[in-house]
C-alpha cells in the first residue's frame, strides 16, 4: 500500500478523495469517505476490541475490511492504521471511470452517477463481498477535483456528530446525508 494511504484515518481520509480503486474489472474514483478511529471512536467496529468479524481492522494497513450489514449489503473500509491500531476509512461513494459496462451489468437500470453512490452500491459495483475481506486493493493516487467538504458521519447512533465524513464538494456521485433513525420504543 502506498505511504499516502497509511496512518491516522483522519489524515488519510481526505487524501483518498480522487484516488482510483480498481477491483473486479471496474475502477472507481473515490468521491466520499468516512474516518473511523478504532478504540477511541464509539462509531467504529473496533471500539469494543478485536473480534473475529473485525480482526482485519487491527492491521496491517492496506487491506480491505469488508462486512455484511442489514442482512443484505456489503461495505468496505481501507485499513490505514499501523499493525495493532484499528484505524480505517469507510469507502462511501465514487464515480466509475473504467469498466462501465461491467458496472452497469452488476447494477442494471441504474443511472451512471448512481452506480457507486453509497457504500453498499460501491461494493456491488466493484464486485466486493465477504470473500474480499483482508485483500489488498489496487489503489492509485488521484487529484480531487475542487474543494473538499467535511461533515457528520452517516447512519451512526454513536459519535455521529464528529465531522469525519469527507467528500468532493459538489460531486454528483456523493451520497445523500441521512442521520441515524431512532429505534422505536427505545428512546435512542
């Protein structure tokens, strides 16, 4: 993994914007990411320690941490922290820049700007699933077009207000911000 993609996830996350991730015959220019700071971050899967599910997050850096959520979607993080320090960056959205026919076949009937707009859609477009947990992705540095914005993370119940989501300002492939929904009857 290139050195620019390793280190503190809060520093790496904005550097990943504009980078090109290639997997499964498709290349996506990353337009939106979220940082997760491991044990110091109640929003991180590593907050309560190492488990079989999150073991990849504990290093070494440069690997994908892929998980299955809501019984139907895959999401992928790039592990950035040094070995033993589970910092990672969720890959939230991107623009397909190569392999458009393959991407369209994986998501038929979807407009091109929507192909990788959101973490589950990005994984489906790239063909990423649980079999890719722990793999080293092909990642090339790019230059983000325009300004970078930051704001709260999406869909979290804990530490959602931390402005650790980064995106290329005005890019049409950036996902729509949605705060976490309150659970009925729990008051949370």
